């Protein structure tokens, strides 16, 4: 895995990093484990992991060596955000997802214990409408048996109608390298 490092945080397009590298967006609920997965991929602490969900308010850009860039997006579904903040969040996310030509795809992270919800459906549909691929990472898989993991993957494949679903755990690092390898081979290398 390439060496990962933090590049910058930004809200507006004019402040995004100027780079010819492709980008992979990381989305999910506020407590889905995006920062933890980034730290596994980095092999150390490059992303802040908060005890209270909803702390990420900006787009955070991380380089995967000189291969590509991971963009950690603020989590969705966090109730304490007010109406104005939600509008700003939506504008920033939609702006990034529709106007960033180097965007290669979206890794949608969700807690393995959860079902596919309207939030995930909207995110996946938005990406597909813009002809961009989506892969799902089911987090916290270390809390489940092999049989339950298999059932969860099948359940989410059925609910989401998406084929690429990975079980990952930032605790045991299980599935994390496989997910990153899939993203690299399917979206970056081609």
C-alpha cells in the first residue's frame, strides 16, 4: 500500500488541491468509521477519530503516495446539524461530487449492523446518475461471526442492488487492504 499523508481540508472548489491524480471519495454516516479506515490505510494516525459523531465539517484530502487521493467527506445523518448547516453541507458535497473531474468513484461505508437506508440509497443513486461507480465497505466486521458477515454482505447486496460489497474492520484490519486494492485496480489503474 502506498504511503498516505494529509494534504489539506477545504470547503470551496477554489481551495481543493490542484493535482492530476484521480480521487476516491469516502462517504458514510458520521459514525461509520471513515477516519478509522483512513488510519488503517495510512498505517498510522493521519485522520482524527472523534468520540462524538459529526465532527468532520470539511472535505479532507489525503494522498495515497503518488497513486491517487482519498477524499474524506463529512458524515451524513447526524441529527444535531441545523437547517443552514445541512444546506451548506449538501451544497459542498454535491458540488464536489458533480464538479470534480478527477473523481473516480465512491467508497460508501456503513456499519455492518445497519440496513441500507434512504441516505445510502440517495448517495448511491446520485453517484450512478453521474456515471460514477460505488463500492460498499461494511465496517465493524470484527463484531460478527463469519456466517453473520456472509449474511450481512448478501443482505446489503440485495438491498442496495450493488455487487461490490466488502466486510472491513479497522480493529483487526480485516478486509481493509482488499478494499483498497479493489479501488486501486478498478478505478485508478485502469
